[in-house]
C-alpha cells in the first residue's frame, strides 16, 4: 500500500519513508510513525511523517500488520 492518502497513515503503523537527502537514490528507511506532518488529505509524493526515532520523510510503503500488532513479513504488492 502506498502512502499518498493521509487517511491510511496513522501513528503507530510501520512504514517505509524516503528522507529528503535520500530522494535521489530512493533509499527507504523503515520505522514506526510518531507524528503526521502533512495537513492535506493527499500528497502525490507521499504523506510527510516523523518516525519514533525522529527521522522525517514521505511515506512510500505502508506495511500490513497482524491482529496482534506485529508487522507481517514483506509481501509482494
């Protein structure tokens, strides 16, 4: 699932973001959402978030979770 819709991005979910300095390379950083920084309902490059470790970037991938809250292993999308 991609991260262009704010409705799909919630604090506590596991996501992959691209940080500003990694935009050229496309390197993704995985973490748990702490804060949602984008106010609009959608953004074509991904909703901007702050992770629990303090890193800021735009959501590229939202990882599904089990009912117990554990992230599922990577699955093809």
